[in-house]
């Protein structure tokens, strides 16, 4: 008979603990789903008012520090600063942007 009481008391403890655990975590589960629903209902708008225009040509030194930035038509810039570009080598080019390394400074 004592064995049955011990088995019953362990089973009762297990049931009480699992019930408490379930009831204790239930509000967290409900809060999480409502927070998710609120996030889904929110509309986000981002305003970018002062977006910096990227230079068409950038000159850098051997340590990759920016020496000069040019905006506008690349061929016109190269023609206007012909001596500078004679001392520079193309490092990278992507779309309408170029980076030159000034070799002889």
C-alpha cells in the first residue's frame, strides 16, 4: 500500500508541475502571437530626404584615401583634368562609376 501512495504522490506532483508549466507559459504564447499580429498590421514608411549623389569618378591615393571626387560626364571630366588622369590607373569600374588610383603624386 505504501508503494501505491508513493506512486500516486509522484504522479500527482508530475501532473501539478506540468499543469503549472502549461498555464505559466500560456500567457507568453498568447502575447507573442498578438505582438506578431500588431507588427504585421503596422505600415512602415522611410523618408530619405538628403541622399548623397555618388561621384562618377573617384581618385584615391595608394592608401585608398579619397583624393578627389568628380561628378558629371566621365569623358568631359577626363578631358578637363587630362594631366591628372595621365598619372592615374583604373582600379575599379561599376556601371557609371569609376575609381582611379593616382600613381605619381
